[in-house]
């Protein structure tokens, strides 16, 4: 078997090989504008943060997991009685997304 050091890593493995990073970093942050796979930052000072913004985690959970509470598919916003939740997802959707990432 030949080892090729410059071979591209498949995108499916790249997300799981990023040690110590929250899987939500795979999407852009709507709060601070951080690009995918980049750390969140404070918009006023530009200082990088160790954690991701809650809005970024919500976008990630919405994009990757089905919601057990309102029975919507990935990419569809959560709703309550037919009214969409503004910039929020149900807590069970977070658990579903984290279970899928593990």
C-alpha cells in the first residue's frame, strides 16, 4: 500500500477528524459571520472564542437532524402549532444532532 501525503481527505471523514472542535463549526455562524471550520469571534473586537455561539449550534442542529418534537426534516425550521420558532430549535433536536455526530 502506498501512502500519499497529499491525497485529499474525504469530506465525511474531515468533520470527524477535527479533534476538540464542536461539530457545529461545520456551518457558518450567523451571529459573528465566522466561516465554516473557523472559530467564532466577538464582532466588536475580533477576539476568537473557544466555544461556538448558540445561534451557530441552532443552525447546525436544524441542518443535520430531524426534530422529534415537531416532526420536521433536516433543513426545516422547528415550529409550535404551525408557527415557526424564530432562530430557535427544540432541545430534543440538539440531542438528536449530537447523537448523529457521535
